[in-house]
C-alpha cells in the first residue's frame, strides 16, 4: 500500500471503535453520529473502489480522521484544541486516546513502554480498518449510486375528487387539456405521483408542500409542509367530513387499503426556500395534449383506479396516537373533541403504492384559506438534504368554502338550500315597485371556466391578507368592496345611473355575470362599464357561490339612503311645489330608491353573541365609505331585525335603509326656519323585501317570488324599541320640532293619491287624487299633481306633465283631480326601467294643513318568446326562435339580441335589423349544448327606442 494510502488509512481515529461496535443494518445513523464527534482534518482524498476512503454517509464534506498517537517513523502529534462537548476528555473512550493518556501521565517512559505504546496504536488502527471495511459492506451500494427521487408525472384525479367535493360542474375540472382540481376544505382528496424509480422507505425522504400566495408562510398557515413518514401501523386515520355534532357515525372504510399510516404535521417547522426547477423529470403537459380520460389515469398501471370513498362519516381504522377506534357509534365527547382537533389540521397518508407510483390522500382542514394553492413534491436522500429535488405541479389547486362540512363556518344543514344557494346557476333579480314587483332572470354561471380565476384576481386586488381568506366574514366584506369600481381601486364594474351608456354597455343589456367577468379579465382588470345595484348584486351571487359561500339576492322596495344621520329621508319643496335640490342649505343628499338590491350570505358569526349567525347582509353598491372604502357588511339580519345597531359591520346603515322616515318640507312664510313639515307616510321605507323562492322556478310569471320582510323588520314599526333604536342611531338630540308631525287633530280634509294599475308600454295613463272635505265649512285648497320619468334611484329624469291650481271644496263634498298623460308625452323621456313618479301636494289655507305623497310605477313591456325547433342533445346543433311584437308606432333602430345559457351557449350578442312599427319579430338562431340536464336560456332585445324586452325558457338537454 502506498504511503499516501497508508497515511490516509492509518489516520483513522481509534475512537470510532465504540461507536460502530455491534452496529447492524440500522447502524448507518450511529456511524454518522459517532464520526461527527471526532476531530477532523482535511487531507488528500483517497478512493477505495471508486468511493472516498474517508467518505461518511450523511456528511456534506469528506474528511480524514487522524489518530493522535505516535507511529513508527513519525514524530509525535498531539490533539489540537477543540471546542464543544465532543472535545472533552473522556478516559476509556478509545484505545489510542486511553493509551496516550496513560503514556502522558506515566512515571516511567522507558523504551519498552514506548514500544508497547506504539504496538497498541498499530493494533488498534488495524482493528479500526477492519471494522470500517465491515461497516462499508453493510451500507447498500444504492446509497452511494442513486440520486433523490425524481418526479415524472403527477395526477390529481380532478374529476374523481370533484364528485365527492360537489365541484364536478366546474368547467375547470372538466378541462380537456389540463384539468384543475377544485376542492372543498374540510374533506380529503387523492392525488398520485410517479417517480423515476421505486421508493426506498429506508433512505428516500418525501415531503409534500402546499403554498398559498406570493410569500407562503408556515406561521400564517399559507405554507404547509407534510412529510411522508412510513410506519408499521395497519391503517391510516381517515378524517371524517361531517362527524362533529352528528348523533350517529357510519362505519365505512376506504375501498383502497392504505399501505401505511402517515404522520401528521400541521403548519409548524421551517424549511429552506422552495426552489422551482424544470430540469427534474418530465412535466405532465409534455406527455400528451389529448383529452384526459374520465376513469383511467396514466398513474394507474393496472387499469382503472378504484376510487376511494371520501364522503364518509367515520372509519373503523385505529389511530395509534389515541389508541381507540374512531368508528365507534358511541364515541365520547372527548373523542369528538380529538377528532375536531385533528380535522383542523392538514394531514397526509399513503393509500397505495404501485411500483414507482404512490397515491396519497390529503386532508384539507375546514379553516384553510380559500383560493389558488400550489403543490410541490420535495425529495432527497436521508442525511443529504442539500441535494434535493423540488418539483412544482402544473395544476392550480382551487380550495373553496364547504357548506357541506359542519366544521366550516359557511355550513348549511339543508340540502335543498345548498342546491339553491350554492349550486343553482340561474335565478331572479327583483325590481319594479313594491306594488308591482317584477322578476328578471339572470344567469349566474358560477361554474364557467372564467369565474373562479376572476374571483381569485378580485381577492388579490382587494388587498385582503392571504392568511385571512379562510374567514368568510373578511372575504365577503372584501367582495362587497371590489364589485364596484371607485377611486381607481380597479373594482369589477363601474356604476352609472344617468342613462348615458354610449361608451359602454347599458346595465339592462346584460343577461348574466359571465360576460362581465370575462371582459374584466381580457381587458387586464380594467373595470367594466356599466352596472347598477341589481347587476352588482347578481355578480356577488356569482362570486360567492363560486367560492362556496351560500348567497341570495334580496330586493328592498322603497329603500332609504340617509346621508346626514338624521334617520330620515328629507325632501324640500318650494311654494309652487317644485323640489328644492339638496335642500335649502344645499347639504342634504338624502334619497329614497324605488328599489335597492343587496345580498345575503350565510355563515356563522363567532364575533357576535349566539343567535346572530345565519343570513348576513352585504351591499356591493357604492353609497357611503366604511373604513375609507366603499363597502358594506356583513351585517347580521337578526341584528337588523332586533335593532342591535352596535354590532359589526355597518348595521346602523342597513337598519336605516329599512326603517328611516320620509319627511317632506314645504316652504312657508310664517315658519321660524322657513319650512314646515307636511304629513307623509312615516312607515313607507322598507315596504316589501323579496327574494327568489328556493323551491320554485317560474319562467313565465312571478309565482317564484318569496317575501321575507318579516326576517328584516318587526311587525310593529312604532314600537318603543324602534324609537329607542332611532335615538341611538342619531346619537344626539336633534331639533325635534323640525321632525315632529303637525297636530292632526286640526286636519279635516282627507287626501288620497290613487294607485295606478298596470299600464302597457305605449298606452296613455291617468294620475288621480281624491279630496274629501270632512269639515262643516268650505275649504280653499291649493294642489299640485306632477308626473315625471325617474330613475330607479328616485331621481327625477324629466317632467312629463304637471297640473296645479286653487279651488274650493264645499263642506262634506268630494273632489277628484286627474292628470292625463299620453304616449307622445313620455315616449322620448323615459329612462331605465321605464318608471314614472307621480307626486301630489296640497295645502289648506284655512287650517294650514299640509299634505304630500308620491307613488311610482313601471310601464310594462312585451315579453320575448323562446321556442326550440328540436330536442337539444349534447354536441348537436339545435335551432331556436326568438319572437316579440313591437308595441310602438315608430321604427326600432340599433337593434340587437343577447343570448346566454350555462352549458348551452356562452354570452353572445347578435346584431339585428331595424324593426317596423307594430311588427311581429321572428328571429331564428342556433346553438350547440355542451352539458346535459335541465338548463335555462335567457334572451334580451334592446334598441334605441325600447329596451329590456326579455324572455327565458327551460331547456332539457339529452346526453
């Protein structure tokens, strides 16, 4: 042996003997530990059989180990000073160090003693070499020759998992190129990984890492590290999806027997930064662009994968950390508490191993942040963490709220309610007036492939922290802020109410949410033009249902907007009965909308006392800033009903929309402040609150209307409780004499503004006011009766006709005042929704009695009819006909149809020719259905002269 080799070999410290003696197959770790405690000096590398003679598995550098004893032909070398616990002198630790210690302290240093010392050093070194060779033979050669596992392919079984997660209708799941997993939190999902070789349980380390947001953080719960730990247990703990609170537990087990129990690791620990790389393995997209089969997976080498049952209530397997069966039907509350604790953590288990392919089951806790997650597969060899492979999966993993899971804050225990408020793709938005409410069909389209990406982008733009996106309270509040675009916040849609829509799309021209969201994404996040409150509400429904939050659209008729905290909606009129804009001091911007549409979202409210969960109000229509942002809610419906205005969020503002008083003031010379209050209907605000009936669908009429006024308001509006709430909202004592009603004991003339029946568009109408003098004297009465076109916000657009005068009503007599309005007087003055406001005002000179009232009504337009020409089938062209009759005696110009139906036709606008006066229009179009089942289509017709002619139809598509 050369001197170099001998020097390297002889310098092995004899102190290793005790570390490796008796080491078996599992002693590699002991070897590493023992050798790491020795003093090491970097020397020339010597190889034996291709491996460094000084190589130690698990160490990142190669070291040579030297004895500290003198050898023949060498000068004596003493150990250098070392720091740390391993540097302490321990007698008897090794032969050489013990001999050296005895030599140093011996009183005799004769040649025989020196010879004896040299001999023991040589023998010890020879023995050390033999033991080291034995150890090298025990280490598998694969330990040195193989690199970490490399990922070749991943499969998330998007379609299979979606069935158990109630997400199989999402287009992203059914994409033919790269299906994205759409999962609900609080449940398990399966995915598989194919490596370049078989997994070695002894030496290979696998970690599955899930990240959320631009800077995933373990401590914030946005970075989850799940180590794959094999053990000898027979089963894996299967998380229950719906176990807490159930009186019974169902004994079911997975159809795919687990290989080993995998330990759980929550959001704890720290790892080095994730290194994305494209050099390890082959990505999925490089294999094939062909449509992925529904049942077969490329990671199932033995045919179709037997899909495990995820939706179950409790398994029969044991979990060693608790030493009891979770399948017991009579588990204690302690057991349930333990399960609840486990279910609130991420967990992973191995379900099956087929050669190089491993199938995992992952549990997503019911409190996980909602949005797009990414998955990494990290691999390295035991003790070689620096030599690591990181594989980033191509799929975006969408994790949603779960109203089917009891542990989720949005849990809804009624299946029919979940079907309506989460899964229903179409519904109705109610508008019109409280006397003549009218529903309009809207396609929410929450499963369209553009919706979820748009939702995620909006949440990113909102600035909501990623760690807070598991809280539905914060998420829905952010949604209420981002639907409307204000102050360059890049919200989804611009609101406009003045009827000028030439540079955008008129609000009434939209038929659903998909076209709006798609335009928003394709325009780079630029706000879409234009929308109004009912469009905002429909968008909220789409986004909330897409994210898994139960949501409904709610319409409040005669909705107050109090801007000066008086808890009143004040209107001022001059002596001639003309309204004084913004009041006499130009600081009153109160308004009373004919209708206002907001949303209810379903969730628990742990931040409020018990009993205030359930439906919560959010309003996406910008009216006032809250916390420097145009946002509103969630305010508990129950808190609003009870008048608990001290609860979060924006409860006083919502309460005022439903309970404020309407106050009319007329200019009066003899008044101390220049105006007197006229008698008006103090209970007119919040006259009717409607939503769609979840148990009915009416495509032709409005029998699916559901009144829910009692959920928002108490029956007795003049109760002391209500007055106390008003006082609390005002915050301080106002000048009550300005708001108190006049003494009605001196009023002896009765005024009544008559309701107007349905008026077809293009027909004349009459406004009527009845006057009855109940006194025994004649009364001189001054009256004003005005008809105006108005926006649904209550703002006047144009005066149609006005009548005023002074006349005498004899004692005990009746008089009728009428105002006749012809089509020629209103045709070119109508605005959105074709609403007319009638305002009446009267003043009795003898008694100074003042009276005022107003009413609104819409002009009814013809309905568009939809007729199918054949039975629609998936993938086959089907003809459809749209028809209606022009109700006007003028030509209709700039005509177009808008056609939409989820699973049938994506939003499409169709230009159409001019329509002659009174013409019956028949237009035929075609569509190709994409999904089977019962579907609905919505069609609208718009022109410069008339708009909002719409219709809907039920379509049953065969597979």
